[in-house]
C-alpha cells in the first residue's frame, strides 16, 4: 500500500515525552518502508539516522531552523556566563527563528544537567507539536513523528547509560 499515508499514520501509537519508544530505529523504518514512496522513505530514513535528507521538505527546514535558533541561544547564554564573545559560535539560519531567550535562560538555571536537557528536549517536543498541528495525514506528520522518536531514542540511551553507571558504582 505504497502512498497510503493515512493508514500508516492512524496506526502509529501516540507518543508522549518521557515514555519509552514503541520501536527500535530499524523496526520503525521497516514499518514506514511498507507505506511510503522511495523518495519519502529516503527523507524519513535520513532523519532517523540523523543525516541531512537528500530532498528539502518544508517541515525539515522548519525543524532545522528551530534547531539553529535554539543552539544559537544556548551559545549566547553560555558565552555570557563565561563573559566571552558569542558571535563566533553562532550558526547562520535561513530565516529568523523563534525568540527562545527566556526559555533557554530558565532551562540553564537548573544545576542538574539532565534536567537542563529534559527542558530543552521538551521545548523541541512542543515545537514539533506545533508543526504537526495542520499536518495530520501526510508526509509532514510522519516527519514530525520520526523527529519525536529521535528524542525518545536519545532518552532511552541516556536512561540505559545512567543505569549502567549506577550499577558499576554499586559493584565497586
């Protein structure tokens, strides 16, 4: 059923920030491959594997622009704390991103680095929710879903790394 995106999207489980991902990367890509065109699969595969998609897609471009804006704001706040110039750390964006200064400054006030990362990923999650608002049953919805899965996979790795470190410290 290549190209039957509504069926694929309606069969995907709801994702919630902080939950365990319902699939591994390979399982998700296997599922997607059955329903999307080869060109669209290349976009999803490269997003899942954290590579630049071969074709530009409006949602991917908005996501990349948001990431640049977020990272630029992180560079500004961190440089200000160290009292160094931040200009050399900024990346160029195709368009001006959202104003994230208050949210980033608030997140970076937390002394726990894991909580800082959670706050930043929750900001990313909220942005993806905004991107999916008008895109319900097309490639854009699958792109947003794949980006959300990337966040969940990242946190799964963090959880496993933390439990392994804890186990090692207890066994010493």
